[in-house]
C-alpha cells in the first residue's frame, strides 16, 4: 500500500477471527492517528455480502468512531462483483457513512489512487 493508506487482501471470506484479530485492531490504531484511508482487495470468488456484517461491527465500535469522525476519509473495495452486487453496493456501503467505492478486480491500481485522493 502507498503511504497514507491501510490495505488488506481478503481471500474467500472475512471471518470473525480476521475481524477481531487483524482488521479491527489495525483500524483502531489508524483511527487514533487520524486520516483513515482503507483499501480492501478481495480475491476472485469472494462473497461481498460477508462485508456487510463486518462493516456493521466496525460502525458500532466506539473506538473507531466510524462515520462520526472527520478522521475517516475513504474506503475502497476491490472485488469481483456481478451486476446485482454492483446495484446493491450503495445499500451495503450505507452501513458505513464514509465515502466508499467499489472497484473491479482489474482496477486495484485505480482504487489505490482513489483511496489516497
């Protein structure tokens, strides 16, 4: 990841253990420092719907202050998404009131640039 952003590559699914042991602690540390810019890059076949519950957990975490703090800037999600998922992504993204955008698997470089923008 470029300086100024946090990135995670997710394979198959984002499990409860992944969230509790890796994602949440890293994001809590970034939130304390301010200016959180997050890139989640998923491998082909990843089920984007599994992100919704994790985003809801992030939103309810008082240490992250997600959506209420000016320190949260952008979240980019790179994933293999069909037409239906692309149509529903805004509703999924609504779970986190932060500027959020979905990119295709071939658009990871663009996602990195956007998340830093």
